[in-house]
C-alpha cells in the first residue's frame, strides 16, 4: 500500500488528528458557553456528537503516536477500512 500524506501512522496524520481534536473541543466550548444552549435539542445533539469526535480523534492520535514510536505500519486493509468508516 502506498504511503499517503496524512495517512494513519504518519507524522502528518498525527498533526491532523491533533487539529481535529482541538477544533472539536473548541466547538464544544463555543456551543456550551452560549446562553440557553440546553433549551435547544439540536445543540445538545451537536455537543454529544462533538464529544464522540473528541474521543475518536484522541484515540487515533494515541494510535499514531504508538505507530511512530515503535515504527509500525498501520496500512492493514482492515484498519484502514475501520478508520474510513469511523471518520465518515
């Protein structure tokens, strides 16, 4: 499998995951700091989905750190399909 920029287990992939984590956390903070956010169901669902995004991004960032530290490849077709479905 070709080594792609931003792919799993690369430094650029780790940087993208950290950015994804930071933007999701910032969106949670912005939505939660608004007045009366709990009275709108859509905001509650958005905060819940961004919470899942934070967990997903931090988990994959840890996996990228592991792959970079031990120099393993995460280009297994099963893992790549899991990443694609999870990010979708």
